[in-house]
């Protein structure tokens, strides 16, 4: 696992092409994954959400489309600064506030500040996940929900072999060609392989103190949604 500064450098280098690469490399499935995440999160009018590792803000937009008020934050300023213009173009600037750079392990928010927390494709990059889970519990209101959308372990027979080939051989080449930087898209498949599978991640959340932990596989388990309550 790279240290925080290395993660920042990697994502800073690809920030300008990040959205395009997400759409291309997922074959457009990322839009559906955002929608499923927002639906599972319980976001809605009158709810205040913290979107951790929000990147350029697509996850925050998915929450705002359901009527939630969203604080959008990321550890990498180069990603975070792209969000506000996108929120204005999409007509949701009144519901989303881009916060200052925030480390998931040291959130700059008061206790019990949010009805829900989301983190999409970000928990895999956190150096000490237990610290982040403790912070999530601290800033969640009683009964609030954590929703994690993350790459995980394919469960459909034959899909894992194809996914391994695609992520190891194809993804880094396309990522390097489009972004001009190979490091992030070499790191991506490597980090997925060292990340806990669906059941192990659920056990981590339960061990951290979350209750009613559940998960749902999307696209055969290429990504998974995990939820847990404070």
C-alpha cells in the first residue's frame, strides 16, 4: 500500500482524465454503479451526507440527485477542485459543498454530523482502515449508515479469469495511453488483489462496531456494495 502522499501524487497526475477513464474502462457501467450506491445509501431530502474520497464528484452528484445535502471531500485537492464546476453544470450546486482536502483517518467534522457516509473506490486506498472506520462512526449520527462501493472479487464462474486478464493486461495500457501516466492504472489491479473480499470486508466493518452489515454484488462481484449502521 503506497503512503498517503504517494496516493495523492498518483491521483493528482490523472485528475483531468479521471472521469473519461472511468467511463471508458468500465464500459459505462460506472453510471449504474453510482445509481445503485445512491439508492442503497438511503439518501433523500432532509438527509445530510458526507461523501469521502469523492474524487471529481460523480458519487456526490448521485446522492444529490436523490435530494440529499452533500459535503463532498477528497484527500487529493487536484480531484476535489474539479467538482464545483461539474455540480454547477448539472444544476446541483445548491445541494453539494466541496470541503477542504480531508483524510478519511482524520475527518475535520464534529461528532454526529451526518445521516450517512459514502466512500466509493476509496477505502482501498486508506492506509489504516480501522482508523477510518472509527472516524466514520464518530461523525455519523445514531442510526446513520455507512455505504461502501468498492472493486471486489468476482463471483460468477469464469468472470474472475477474464477480469484478471483485463485488469492486468488491458486496463494499464488504456490508462497509460489516455492519462499519460501508467502508475495509477498499474496500482489499481494490484491494490484490488490485496484488498479483502466481500465477506472479509464485512467482518472488518462488524469488528469496527458497525451493525446490520450487508453486501450486494454488482456486475458479478467486480464491484460490491457494503452497508452498515452506527
